[in-house]
C-alpha cells in the first residue's frame, strides 16, 4: 500500500468521525433545547387540562344542584300563588 492511499483512508475515517460528532452534537442540541422544553410544556398542558376538567365537573355539579333548588322554589311559589288566589277569591 502506498502512503497516499493510507493517508486518504485516514483522512476519510477522520471525516466520518467528524460527521458523527457533528450529528451527535445536533441530536443532543435538539434533545436539550427542543424536545425537553416541549415535553415540559406538554406536561404543564396536561396538568392544566386536568384542572380545567375538574373545575368544569364542579361547575356542572353546582349547576345541577341549583337547577334542583330552582325547581323546588318554583313549585313552592306555585303553591303559594294558588293559596293566595284562593284567599283572594274568598273575600
């Protein structure tokens, strides 16, 4: 083997190593500066979504209780109106 062939092989090998190092740097950069912040944001969004769901469930429950109370009050008012009408007609 000639010296120039060996030199060319070593140079090609060094080039491949350099390309692999650059690729490794890019992958690490992407993981640390893109993927990790996105993952944190997604986790925060999931927590917020769960909190909102719990809040919506609570509001629905409160609304259902209020609807029940309003129905009872409406029935009581109708009963009172009937009694007032009866008393009014007795005069």
